[in-house]
């Protein structure tokens, strides 16, 4: 049995032989044989040892089962934690974008007033130039339209006037576009300082917001990791209790096994002295004549019960 791995070969004489050796011819040695396993099975304490080993095996199987369940649960908790952290990360990212968009919208709203003021100043600066262009082309355009509307013209004459009207419109639009480009340049120049300040405020807010949200996420992850760590720690505590119990059971089993070994060896030694055996084998491995003292040892053990 695995709880009592003993292969006894007792040497009462002053010499011993190997498992496949031979006794010297005419040595006159008196030899005995003991079925060690049978003696162990019939020992009064064997049933207690058997029950103790069964209890140990059962508890060990329970420990292994609980360890397997705990590993799966911990793995499942780790996966859930990862999903939870990803969800939090997505939530914080959405919160970041929403808050940043709100800040940008507020800055753009405030910037409209600055832009309107700059546009008004640019229009005032270019009003005279804009009016001069319109006045310069208004009369010429009016005269051509008047001719087209009131005079009876030949097709080639009408085409000529129409082409001239288109050319005047194109020329006026070109000059007005140049004035408008000046207007945009004036507005850009006047609003540039505020635009830079606005962009700086948005960038600083984005950095601050990102830092705060990253800090929250890091705190959440640290808390989750601490909570997850409690699982293995608690499980280790449970295993420690089971291991202590296993140790006590094993200690008791080892004590019983030692008692059985001592009792059998003591009984064998007593018989050896009484009958003059010089060698006692726990199993016969050589072709020698040997007395089987198994029953006598068992009887002696039973009587001492």
C-alpha cells in the first residue's frame, strides 16, 4: 500500500546475503520468512491507517478540485475586469470628446464677436474703395442695359453690347474680389492674436482634461487590480487551511505506520531470538529452506491488541 512502503529484510546474524545470492553450503544458518504485507494488513492499527489514508486521499482530491475551480473563477474575473476596464476607457474617451467639443463650441461662440468686430473695422477701412469701384461701373453698366432695353438693335450690335456688359461685370467683380481679399487679410490680422490665445486655451484644456481622465482610469484600474488580487489571496488562505489539515492527517498516518513497523519488527526479533533465526526475509528471493513465521507474527500482533 502506498502509505506504507516497507520492504523489510532483517538480519539477525552477523552476515547478510543479496536477493539473488546463495547461502554457503552447510552453513547451518536458521532462516525464516515473513509475508510483510500480510502482517501489515492484519495489524490491529491497520484499519485506522486505512481510514486515515482514505481521509487524506479524499481531502487531497477536494483540494485539487477547489484549486481547479478557483483558477477558472479567477481567470473569469480577470476577463470581466478587462472588459470592464475597456468599457471605462471608452466611457472616459467619450467624456473627453464631449467636454472638449463643448469647450471648442464656447470658444467659437466667443470668437464670433471678435470676428464681427474685425469685419466691421475692415469694412469701414475699405468702404470708400468699395464704393468707388461700384460707382465707377454703375453708370457704364446702366447705359449699356438701357440701350439693350430701349433701342432696336441689329443682332451683331446687340451681341457687341452684351459682350461689353459681360466684360464690365467681370472687370468689376475682379476689382471687388481684390478688395474682398484685402478685407479678409485685415480680418485675419486683427483676429490672429485672439485666435492664437483661443487655440492655446483649447490645447491647455484638452491636456488638463486628458490628464484628469487618465488619472481616473488609472485609479479605477488600480482599484480593480486590488479587488482582483483579493481572490487569489482568499483562495490561498483556504488552501492553507486544507494543507494544514492534510499535514496533520499525514502526520497521524505516518505515526500509525511507524507503530505498525515497530510492532512487526519487534515481534519478528522476539521470535528470532526464541528460535535462533539468524536471518529473516520479508520475501523469499533465493531458493532456500525457510520457516514461514507470518501467522505466528500476526497472532502475536492480534493478542497484543
